[in-house]
């Protein structure tokens, strides 16, 4: 999995260390929702049954480099 230095730094935070790489990869390949930000980055969401929460993964413009991943407390499925 390609990632940014920022991602390597923030994934060490206590609120993110429980996020599994397999969840990130599954969210990238099978998102329930996808949106493009104004800066070109791509947001993808997926509900993670095991965690009982929605995971948001932010990718760079290339669509494969992970810049951020976190449980999105404010996301609601439409």
C-alpha cells in the first residue's frame, strides 16, 4: 500500500492505531461512497462491521496513495 509521510505520522495516534490495513484496502476497492475534494484528493467511505463505524480514507490525486484514514463520526449513509 502506497502512503504519504503524513499518513505514517498520524496512524501512530491512539485514536488511529486500531485501524487495520485490510480495512483501508477494502475501503479503497469497495467504498460505499466516493467524493472528490476541490484539491483533487479522493475521499472514500465504508462501514466497518467489526468496528461498528464508517472509515474514511483520503487518497491523493493518483487514486492509490493513502494520505489519511480515520473513523468518520459525522458520516451518515444517504
